[in-house]
C-alpha cells in the first residue's frame, strides 16, 4: 500500500469520529501548548536578562568579592573575612592587572525638596571607575569630576528623573540630602549629609550588574569611607591588561591565592554563564512539568485507540482478507496516532505561542518586579522594574522539539494498540460483531 | 475486451490447471480444553473455470474449509495448495500476498461503511499498491460489470442488500483473483435479489471464465453450479455435477 493511501485511510478513520478525535487531540494540544508557552517565555526571559547584563559589561574586568559564594558573590559572605580598600594595592601587584579599584555600596535615602527615594549609594574612585566603565559611566549633564570634592555626588539617570514624565528629582547644581541609618533597627542612629550634584549619567538601561546602573548614585570612595566609618568594601574591581581567557584565568587564580581562597573572583562572562545555566535548569524544570501533561495525553491516546481497535476489529478482518499485511495495519493505526499528535502539536504550538505573548503583555509587570527584586545586591530597594519587558522567543529548537515530542508521544502510546490491531487473527476478526 | 480484463490470462493458457488442491486436510480447534475436529480429511481439486458449491448443514465444516481455501487460516494436517503454493509453508506477509489472489465475498457484505461504493472496490487495489487513476478506472469498470454504474458514489448504507452484495463482488474481482470465494452470498438478501446475484455469478463464470467457489445453503445456487460438494461432519459426503459438463 502506498504511503499516501495509508495516510488518507488513517485520516478517514479520524474524521469519522470527530468529537472523539478532537478530545484526544486536545490532550496533546494542552501538553504542547504548555511546553511552548513555558519554554518561549523562559527563553525570552533569559535573552532579556542576558542583554540587560551585557549593557553594563566591560569584558576586561574582574570583580573580587569576599566569601566563597555562588554566582554574584552574594549569599555566603557570612564569614569573618572581608575586603578593605587597601587590598587593591596587593592586587595591583598581580601580573596582568592594569588597575584595581575598590567599591563600597550602601543603601541610603536621598531627599531633594520634599521628595525622598531609597537608593544604593556607591563609593568609587571616579577616575578609575570611569576608566573601567568608559562606555557607561558617562555624564549626560554636568561633568564627572576627576578630583572631586567630598560632597560631590553623581546621579544615575533614573534617580535624577525617576518618573520619566518631566518631573525630576534633582539636576546638576542642586543640593541633595543623603540620609543613612545605622545601628539596631529599633534604635537607629540617623546621619544626614548634604551633597552637591556634579553630574547626571547617561541612561544605561539594564540592571548594571558589575557596573554602573541607572538606579544608583555615586560619591567619592574617601567620602564613603568617612561617612560609613568603614574600610570594608563590597567589591574590588580589577581592570586587566587584556580580555584574553589566559589573563582572566591567571589573574583569577592569583587573586584567589592572595586572599587564601576566601574571595570569589568573577569575570562578566562567567557571571553571564552562571545566570544562563540557572535559566537552563529552570527551563528544563518547566518543560518537565509540561511534559507530564503530554504524558497524560499519551495515556488518553492509548486508551482511545484500544477502544477504537476493538470497535474496528471487523474492519481489520476485512482489510486482512483483502490482502493487507500486518505491517500495513500497524502503520495505519500508528499513522492515526501520528496525525493526532501532529495536529495536536501544530495547534498546541500556535496556542502556546499565543499564550506566551498574552502573558508577556499582561503579566510582565508582575514578573518584572520579581526580577527587579532579585537584584537586591545592587539595585537595592529601588522598587523599579527597570523597564523589563519579556518578549517570548520561539527558537527553532523549541518549535521542532515540541512538534517531535507531540508526535513521538502519540506514536509511542499508539504502539501497543496498533500492535494489537496488526496481530488480530483475520478469521476471528471477521467473526467479530 | 471485458473478458480479457476480468479473467487472468493463465485461464486461457491452462484451463485445466488446479487453482485449489486440497490433500488430506484436517483442522482441529481447541475449544476450552476440548479438541473440535472441524475437518477430518478432505481431498478436493478445483480447476480454473469451475463453479463449485459447497453445501452442508451447520457444523459440517463449511466455514472452516472456506477460511482455509481463502488463506485466512492454516491447516492442522494435510495440504492446501492455492495456485500451486502450499499455504502452510507461508509466513504472515506471504499469506497476505496470497489473499490478493482470492476474491472474498461475505454473507454480510463486509463493506467499509465510511467508504463509497467505488472506494470500497478500490480498496483491494490500494492495498496492492495500484495508483489512483488506474484504481478509479478499474473500479468503475467493475461496477459496470456488476450493474452498478450509477451507484459509485453511494455509501453502503444508501444501497440495498443486493446492491451491497454486488459491490462486494466487484471488490472481490478487483485484483484479478484466481477465484471468487463466496460465503452464503444470498444468505442475507431477499429471494428476488438473490436470483440476480446468482445470475451474475453464473455470467461471471461462463462469460468471463471466473472460477467460483461458493459455500451456501441455497439450493438454487447449488443447482447452477457445475459441481456440488456435500459436507457432513468434516468429511465430503458426496459430490454431484448438476450443471457441469465433466
């Protein structure tokens, strides 16, 4: 029997029992739609995150943070060990390091007029910091002073203009109040300082992980040391002589050795890879959940096909008496399963894609704030979603995978009933009522 | 023209060749734990061009014999040679191929309900891998032969019993079988229609040289047959030649 004739015969079999076929297909549709929606959203989220990260990147840098922790150096920094400003001197001695600079960051509130915001203030050496992040630490208004006075402050774009509606918090030349609370929460010591806005940064976008961010303010590191009364730094940035992997590896090793392996040295690429692999695991997990629904659909297909084979026993007997081979009977029933799978997969992909787009359009605000909240290490408490929009991405891999998975599940679960059909004894099948 | 298309060429060349040869055929079923001896030693030769009626009471082994001649089943003992090929030596695929040389017609027609008359006739051709155009041409020709040229696009439910049986006969003829094998072809239709079917079978046998083997209770068919085989308790009781010349 010709392949096309087999398919056409199988299709006739499906068409005859429209409602039943539709319900069976629905199982596949739901499973495939769930997979496609979750994976395309996950992929969109990953790409969005990656691009956000990359905006603040300088490839020839490393960050050194205290503690041997996961990922960004947050988390397991509970050890006694901490880095201090002067540690940069030792790091500067390492071969391949062109410069090391310390960064102190704290959560404070700033006030201008009657408006108050909670922001992350970052104490940096303006000269060194702007050299490392020469493409992002740039002034839109005013100038970033290379030898700043103690009360100099540089604002991130979204600090100066947080609402983007013409109302600005502060502009170059304004004085703003910076308030820092220390001590126990029940009985805090409030300290307040006046700063003079020297510059507002160009908008960077993204989260600014490991680099300047729109949601931070910058003060000279000496001032930070003075007002926070500490030498302890959150991170030390290293600028490398080049961005080759050899340099990255050798400096990483040397820096870790320098601090008895009590620090984490991360390159932006490694950071990105970590983020990316975390998302891969999440995506896999989501796909696994969706896969279970496809499994249930497969059982439905098997169930229906067993019934169908029973009902069509006589027909199978007729086909065999007309000279149809067992193998052809098998293929006919497998084709029915495959067609249901294909139909379900195509509809499911369309539906899943639609669903992903709807979710991304109406649900992104929620997800965005979740994403923003996850970045407390640097974008502390800004409560701003950072303009995160997730555009679902349907990669050819996901598309093909969903299609293949839908069809394969159907065929796999159709195998047993189809085999049963093909093994029917023609004499008994013809006698079947 | 029609005659050439419908009858296999070998018929012309060796009219005396055996299309079915049965030697010492026994068939035993196990029903529960009790062996049932459906056939207890049958010897029979059916030649090309024959019109044979196999008659006998219920339980005489008619259906079993029919299934064995149709290569649907294998013998317990003895031989069934179809077109010179021993059925018991064949595997599943070879049996399926052999069945294409057999034109089955059933008591309850056994048409596929969702297919139109023409599509039912095309089915064995499709199974044999014949292309679409050729299938259609051949199906229409066969429907003409059985007198159903105007009913090609009707589904079985829209046809009378006699018409359905004609479609079944046309379907059985589709692959130029070595013989037609009919199981109670008039058992489920009224007397008048049955006469039409009997006439059709006789015409196919006489005009087109088609070998006809029919299992029946119907004495009118037996009267038209060249040879009548009487079965009783799994054995051939006697054979007569009512309409035959040999």
